[in-house]
C-alpha cells in the first residue's frame, strides 16, 4: 500500500493557483490550505504534479486539461499490469500528445488561450517497478531515510542545458536569471508531440518519492528538502509548506510525497495510520506507455519573473 501526502497551493505571492496534482485517478487543482492524505491499494498507480505556465492566459486551464488527461488514462486502464518500460513510454507520449490536442481545441474556441501550456512530472508505480517521467521543469526525487536525495528526472530548461555544459552548478539552477525558461512543455499546438524524459527504476520497500513543481525546488535547496523528508511522515509536509510560504515563495507550490506503508525501515515504523487519511483510493487499472517526442518550436518562458 502506498501512503500519499499532497498539496497544491497558490504560494505567498501569486493571486491564482495554476498548478494541479494527480493522486491515482483523483485530480486536485483548487487552492489547498494544508496537505491531504490518501492510501493507494491497487497497482499500477500514477501520480503527477502539473504546473500551468504562469504569466500566460490559461495556465490553470492548461494544468487542468493535462492532469485530467492523465487521470482518464489511468482510470481507463491504459497502463497494463505488467511492467513494460517501452509500452509505458508509449502511453506517456500518447497522454502528452492528447493533452496538447485538447489545449489546441480550446485555443481554437478562445484565441486568448493560444499560448496556454503546462509542465509535468509523474511517477507510475507497480509492485515490481516504477517509471519517473517529466516534460518541463517539475521534478521527481527518490529518498531513503538516512541517505541522500536523488533526482530521478531531468529538466527541460535553459539552466539544465547550462548545467550539462558545466557552466553552472546544480544549486545555481535555483537562482539563475533564466531559470524560468523551459525547452519543452505541453502546449496548445496542433499535432504536437512534446519531448519528455522517462526513467525506469526498481522499487525498494524503503524508497520514498517526492514530486514537486519548480516553485518548491527553486525555493528549498536539496539538502534542506532532505531534512524535511527525514521527518515524520506525513506531518513534516506541513512543516515544508510553512517553510515555503514563510520564504516568500513567488510561485505556486505543489508536491506529492509518497511512502510505502509496508516499509521495513525503522525510521518509518511505529508511526501508525495516517492522521486524517482520506478514504482508500483504488488506483487506476493499467496504462501502456510509449515515447515519441518533438521539441517545442522555441523556448517558453513560464512567468514574468
């Protein structure tokens, strides 16, 4: 069983929340004041953080369309029960393309939405394996208590390119003047196949996962994030949210923290059931996956910051 703590919040500065989160086949895209919890009992299960591109009309609508497309794919059984990385990549590509087509259809009805777009980071979990994926600069991390935090995804951004060329450090990505320019996103274009990154990973019982929007990782350095994730689950989610808000975070805040209820790690034993846990969610049936991609025509600035 997977335990999830999650939130999407407009942050300390923004007037609107343009993010969304996916927990199995449940979409949350309204402004939340504190984290909620869920227990996921069926596999495969899909989780995602989606970030509407701020500063553009329709950011919230783009996030909703992308998250709902993912949810429908999960609920519709598109991911198969068998762990098949090639098939999973195929389905991820199909989901992103379909979401782009839905955005394009909306933009045809309302030209003001022609520049709408969203980025995403997701995690597909089965009992015998998992796949992390992203399009844009939302991220998936893996964590084990007592160990370092590991980034499983790779950003599509100008600062990622600068990092790859050795011009800046990982930490400098957080504060660089071009940090908000992404090189791939799900946008309102006809026949658009967004470029994405996918990584298959083996599952270890004690592994925990943390999905977040750029508003989180740009505000909290990885070593500080590790400190929060080392705290009690799920109570430390509130501490992390408070730290993000008190820091004056200029972006929306969204994260999903996942832990295995059957983990044998002493650091996670003896904590009992989740306080205020929501009813059990039967995770969507199965989804297939496949990867095909094309870069968006030009780099996209996510906000006016």
